[in-house]
């Protein structure tokens, strides 16, 4: 079975960065994208994912934090990486884009 990563963001540039990083690690890993909490939950419920990578902020709010808590309850077996989409990170469990790519390598 193919491994799959779900990237959740809306225009932060996270999707292309994660897709490129995953392709370098293993081109056979599928990367899907969702642009809202509801779309992400729908995809997670319908498909099996090996990892979720989410931007901290999308949908005009800090929706990534809400999604992380929701996934911890509904999909606890799926690792979740919450990133700020920049090089600094934002604290509170939010990692920088560079740390996100390093974690991808360890998780995949």
C-alpha cells in the first residue's frame, strides 16, 4: 500500500515545500492537499494517511491548532506536524518549516 501525506493550508506555500521535500525522500509517497478543517477531516475519514502536516494559520484563523486537537481525538494513530510555514516557528508546539522538513525525514 502506498504511503500518503495530507498537507493542510491555504496559500501559505507549505504545500509545495512539503511536496518537494517528500518527493526528495521518496517519490512514491502520495501527497494530498486540503484547504480547510472540514476538507481535512473528510479526507482523513475517507482515506488512510501516514502523516498530516498543517499550517498553523489558514481559513483566516489559527485553524491548524484546532485541527491538531481534533485529529488527536479522532485519528490518534496519525502523526501530526503543525508548522508556521516560515523559518521561525511560533511556539506552542508549532515548528518552523525547516524543522517540519526534518521531521518528515524522520517520520517517513
